[in-house]
C-alpha cells in the first residue's frame, strides 16, 4: 500500500491559454479504466478483499483509516490518495463518513503523484 497527496499545495500553477488555476496531477492511462465515486456514511466500510486490478482511492471529503496486507490501519483524509496493487488485500473504514473517487485499471501509473 502506498499513500499519496493531491492537495492544492502539491499541484502546479497552470497559466497556459490565459488560465489561472492549480492542477494536482493524478494519472494517465491508455488501457480501459473504471472511475467511480464512493460514499461511505458514518461507520461505513469497504470490506477486506483483494484488489482485482491496481486501484487508486482518492479521498475528496472526510477521513478514515485504510490498511493493506498488514493488520495496521493508517489514517487518511481529504486530499490524500491510497494505491493498492493487483491482488493486494485491503480495507477502508470511517467513523464519520468519507467520499472518495476510485480509479481501477490494469495500467495505473502513480508517478505523477506526490508521496507522503
């Protein structure tokens, strides 16, 4: 399991085409990619299971805890992203609620993300 940031502070200022914004790059893929939004209510959980393909979970609101193959849970919050390899056991839980974008693909390149 790897944890990354996509907060404004790790982004890059974009001014091309008279633009004025900050972009935190996440990834680029060439293969089929599934993207979804997960809404976990108070005391919600994504149960312990193996990742079918590499998976990136981007927390956009709230906070919770995640784990990979180890029994140790790690706290995560909005602006952070968690990556699991294909076949890696993982789980996500929250006491207060959490909203996240999940990206799943055989080809996930996390090199554009900033490690914590």
